């Protein structure tokens, strides 16, 4: 039954980067390779699941999870039927999903596709559809997912958990299975990156223009110029492989690179790291091999002093309770990079699993040194640091907040209650959702292709639905 928790991923996928990457690849594949034939594999209420829908979802799941279990087709069909039932129930219950919400999600999706292809024109050319056709293609799907999300939220929001249930959940865990935690901390930061003067920026841009002209004229090769002048110490004149389906490069960099043909050199453009020119070495599909020259406007001491003064004011406002740390991070922090940043997480560092607890090994050495000077609840004075060791010219200023610190220990209720409570609540929500499906799916007309009636839960649903109709 717990396998149905995949539905949580499905119902939150509308805003998932990984899901959008897989979806973009599937959309291209389907546009260029339309199915020769299709058939209905399942019907629930007035909603159908096509064989192609099921196969596409399996492609998306594989892109996200890399390997799938043998029973994946059953699990994915279960997901799709479950989502359809949630959508149908949400419509019956008249749960509110506004057209504005649908349009915002469509815009997010389209912007992501444009960032992959480099421009709206290129996207439309590759997909063979206008931006309006793409939106029309997805509008009903987006609305259905949002309705399913709203229904799922209605179900699980009613689930509460008591301290006794948390204790019972913990006591059922075998003692030799309890994890051992090193000393962990919850840490946040607010970052201000000094803004260079217009004169400095213009000087950097003109330098890059002169390098571009040298390369185009053949005076010196791009590789030589990159080796001599690029401030990206990790690459220099080396070839950099860019996969535009992976969300690990600056979108402006990816867009500029994928506009180029082999051998072409881009105009000067700005990324979050500085100013670039890029040369396309070779390209095959979504993979490009490029060289680039990065110049970073130097940070002057007066620039740093202004940033320090600004952060001093922010820190004073937090200490005087004029705003809290999370509000200040959202309003003032520049830490909003492509890897996530802390601006949108209340200023807190967050692990890949969503936890704000981390060991010292997960933090950069500069923060570890600062933590030695802080007590729980304290905020450091502004300090200058280098955000990226590959680019030592780039300086920023930050304040660091120590929210909590634990000693090395085996998981226990006293020190880890919040973590254990979250796990226990999540399990109870999963069970409530699964029970809801078992109870309500038979309320709807259900027909499934015989090839899938051996799937355990689907078999049970079909039998229950048939019994309900008799």
C-alpha cells in the first residue's frame, strides 16, 4: 500500500524542475515521433488513460528516478487512476482552483521550455507549436493536477497526530535501526553582493568585445584567449560540457550557448557570475561542448563597505524585532542562485531531503569558523567572503544565524521530536490517503484493460467497483 505514496510526487510535480525536464524531453519525442496507434487502458468516471499516456508517464518517472521496479507499470497506472479520482472528487466538492492559478502554472512551464531552447522562436520551431498551442495543450492537464492537489490537501490536512501516537511510532522502530546523528546545526545566512559601478561594468564589457574581435579576426584563438583571461579558474580554455536538460547551469549561459552554431562566438552577455562570451565547439541534441571567457567586475573596498553597512542595518532590524530572519532574507538577500540558494527558504540552508539539519561537513569552512563564535539564536556581524572559490575576484558580504545545535546522539524523542513527529504524521497521512482511495474509487465507474487487472490494488478496485454496481 505504501507504494501509492508516489502519488505525492505526482501531485506536486506541476512545479518540479525534474518533472519539467522529463516532460520537455517527452514533449519533443512525441512531437517528432507521434504514436502509430493508441488504445484506452483504463477509464474512471468520464476520464480515460491512454496507452501513450501511461508510457509517457513511465518515461517521466524513469527520468526522475533513473531506475524503475518491475511493477512500475502497475504503480504508474495506479497513480494516474488515483489522480483522476482526486480530480473528479474535487469537481464534485467544488474545490476552488482559479484560472489565475492555472495560468501562472502554464507560464512557469512555458518559461522553463523557453530556457531549455534558448528562445521562444527556437522552442516553437523545435516543437512545431506556437506558445499559445502549447498552453492550450497543457491547460486542462494543469487544471486537473491542481484540482487533484487541492483534493489531496483536503484529505491529509484533516489528519492530526497526538504526542502518544508519535511515541508509539517511535517505540515500534527497532532500536538497532535508529540512526546515529553527528552534531547537527540549523544555520541561515543573508547575503548582499556588492554592485559594481557602471564604469567598471562598461570596462569589462569592452574587454570582452575586444577578445571576441581578436578571435573572429583570427589574431588569437578563442582557446588561447580563454586560457589567458577567463576568470573561471576551473575551466580556463578547457571544453565545458553543457546538458541543457540538467538544471545546473545558469539559464542565461545555457540560452546564449544554445543559440550558437558550431564555431560561432556569442555576443557579450551577463549571468549571475559575471560577464561572458561563449564559443560553441560542437553540439548534439541537448548536449553542447563550449568554451567561454568569464570576466567578473572587481569588487572595490568602497563597494564592500556599502554592503557591510546595509547588512548592519538589516541585522539591527532583526535584533530589534522589526522583522524576523526569514522576512529579512526574503526581502534583502542576494543568495538566489541556480542551485537553490537561501533567499527562498527563510534564509536557512536546506538539505536535498528538505531537512534544515546538517552536519558541519555539509557547510563551507567559513561558516563553520563563524559558528564557533556564536551561541544558539545569535547572528554574526557582517563578514566578507568568497562565494565561489573558482572565482576569487567575486566577493560578497553575509550575516550568519545559528538557530540550533545538537550533540552527537542516537535518534531519540527528547532531541529529535520534531523530526520523528514529521515522519509519524507523514505515515499517518499516507495511510489516510490510501484508505480514502480504497473507499472512494468504487464510487466511480471503473474499467481497466485486462492486461492490468493482475495489478493488486487495481484488481481490488475493479472488484469493489463491480460489487458496488451490482
